[in-house]
C-alpha cells in the first residue's frame, strides 16, 4: 500500500488483493484521515471535486431514496439551475461548476 500527497489531496495505491479484514482496516484509515468534499451530506450521497483549466466542478451522486440539498454555489450543468444550494433528487446526479 502506497500513499502519496498530490496537490491538496492524497492518492492511495494498493498493489494486491487484500483480505476482507485488511480491506476494512485500510478503508477505516482512509475514511478517518480524509475530510468530505461537501460537509453535511447524508450517507449514500457521493461528492467529489475536480479542478481543471476550465474551472472547479463538484460531481454529486445521490444513491438514496430521498432528495438532498447540496450546499454548493454555482451552475448545475445538467439541470441549468444557477446559484445554490442545489436540490439533487433521489437517484439523480448534479455537476456543479463552482463560482
């Protein structure tokens, strides 16, 4: 297992298949040493931020059965909604260009 800081984040590389116990231990270590991209989201809602030459984008996937409010300001490129926070319905996705 290799861990390398890259920019403001950390990349992890696992070069083997881990046993279930080892995978649980590693996952616990990763989850307890990282902070969420968007705070306050319920379990089952993923958010990741990507930064590029064109801007900063937050990708949100709502795996739950309930709508969720995502406290990010910007334009949702999929729905066309501007401003924020953004409503992401159950089973839906948002791509928010911050700014």
